[in-house]
C-alpha cells in the first residue's frame, strides 16, 4: 500500500469516529446547558453526578475498548469465530461491571458529603445518580457494540446513531426537566431519565443492526449468548482492565488540575474550565484518529504484515501532527476570540476571565502536540494488544511527574495557573515520549 492509500483509509475510518466522539461530548453539553436554564443548585448537582458517572464509566469502558483491537486482529487472521467470542465476552464483562458498581450510585449522598460537598447539592446529585446509574450497563454495552462495528469498518452507523441520540436527548430533556406538554417537572431527575432513554434506544438500534444486517449475520454475534466463554473472557479482561485504569489515570490528572486551580482563585478556575473545554474539543480529533489507527494496526498485526503495520503507524502519527499543528495555529492566533464565545462580556468578571483564559489557551498550544501524541501512542499500542506496560508508563507520567510538576510550578515557584498548565504539559510530554518509544521498540 502507498502512503496515500494508508492516509485515505485512516481518514475514512477516523472521520466518522471523530464525529461520533464530538456528538458524545454534545450529549453532556446539552445536559449541562439545559439543567443550567432550570436552576443553579440542580446544575451543580448534575455536573457533580455526571462527572462521577464518567469516572466510574471510564474504568468499565476498558473492556469495550479492548474489543476493538481484538476483533480487528481476529479479522486479520480470518477467524470469524473469535470475533464473536471476544465481542460477546466484552458484553458479559460490561454487564457484570455495570451491576457491580451500582451501589456507588445508590449511596452516593454520604460519599459526596464525606468529600465535602454541600448537603443540598449532594441530595439532588444522589437523586440524579440513582436514576442514571441504571444506565451504566446500556452505556457500556453500547460502547462494546460501537467498538465491534468500528472494527468491522461500520463507523458510519456509529456516527448516525450518536447524532440521533443527541437530538433525542435534547427533546426528552425539554419535556421532563421543565414539565412541558403536561409531563411532570422533574428537574435534574428529568435529565437522568433522558440519559437512560437515550442509552437504551442507542443499544436497541445498534444491537438490531449488529445482529440482523445481512452482511454481518455470518458472525452470529448473539448466538448462544448465555454460554460463558472463560478463555475469551480472560483475554478481554487482561487487555481491557489496563485500558480502563489508564483512562482513570488520565481523567484523574485533569480532575486534580481543576482542584488545584480552584486553590488559586475563582476567575482562574473559570478560565481553566473554558480553556480545557476547548482543548477537549480538539482532543476528540486525535481520539478519532487514534481509534482508526488501533483498528488498522490490529488488522495488520493479525495478518502478520509488519511492514504495512509500520507504514500505517507512521501515517497515523503524521495525520495527528497535522491536526495538532492546525490547533496550535488556531489557539495562538485567536485565543481571545475563542474564549469570548463562552462568556457574556457584559458581566463585570468576564474581562478578567477573558484575559486569563486567553493566556491558558496559548499554553494549550503546547498541550495539543503532547496530548495528541500520547493518545495516538496509546491507540497504536492497543493495536498490538499491549496495554499493561503502557498503563504504568502513563500513570507514572501523569501522577509522579505531571501532578508534582504542576504543583511545584504553580505554588512553589509562583507561576500560578500558567505554571499549573505547564506542569500538565510536562506530564503529557513524558507520556507521549515513553509510549511512542514503547510502540516503536515493539514493532522494530
């Protein structure tokens, strides 16, 4: 294959995945915005509940993400039976995890109170989490099916189902949060019900598509679904658990950065939130390309075609660098314009947030290069089913290097929020360098 054909296939796979990741973000944004229209305390409760749900979800989603390279590698070996075995046990583990963690949601109020959250916010957050916790199983199974279909190059359906979910979520939110069309006014609980409804509908549509589409029936995905396959389950567990813990380590890095920014000041925290939201949007571009790289690398690995594997990896890295370069140019040339989109400039505190956020967004230019490379390296390593060592490399980079660097630069050396962000860059650079070294050493 030529470099051009590698780039074309990566983009054909990656662009729909980028769109689905952005749409997934839109689900959370619409919940936040619509509950924000309803009230301040319910908004705080939903933000708290949704972030808690996400942290628990990230760990469980490792099993779903493990399915993607496993299925792609099995296809590379022309082993269609293994495709079914791996996907089915990914679903089993996701269901088991979703059931096992539900008590955390049911007794979330005492946990939140112990963490120092306000009683009124904790009470509403528990109402929200008790409902939305029932959505953990369908959310994880949806992720498994998305990984399965993506590995089969069926990324278009993943995109369209996610976009439809956004539209449905907005509609049900409008009805149940505010009590429109004669429905009860449920506030934060209405947002939770909308989330579950969206997840269940997505699950039904994807399951019917995966099980009934004529081109996919040969995999017999749900055939004898109730029968355990302990060997395949061990393989999915061994690959998936480190993926989930790596996601937890990275998510925890940014949660810790928000806590430390809060120590600096309210304006700084608001600017941090805006800059991080913008960086997260551009990060989704790298996540989509990384997922496409995982699928292609795993397919070539299954075929034993090491030359094509290395070429595909090089092209994926270059594409990610091009995206990062575009983001860097945007952040450096229009920081104030971008931050202003998130602010009501008529409010007195907006000027200070705008100024500080513009500086952070320029630091985020460095962020883009490092973050893009580390997530691409993780995707490449998953393609060759190497997740345990990368988990430790990422954890050391984020928590033993990144967080201490942020603390020292921000508080000991007095650079404040800018120092905090520079520390994050240090951690991400270490992760990117060590993970890339690991991948190229393995496939040398």
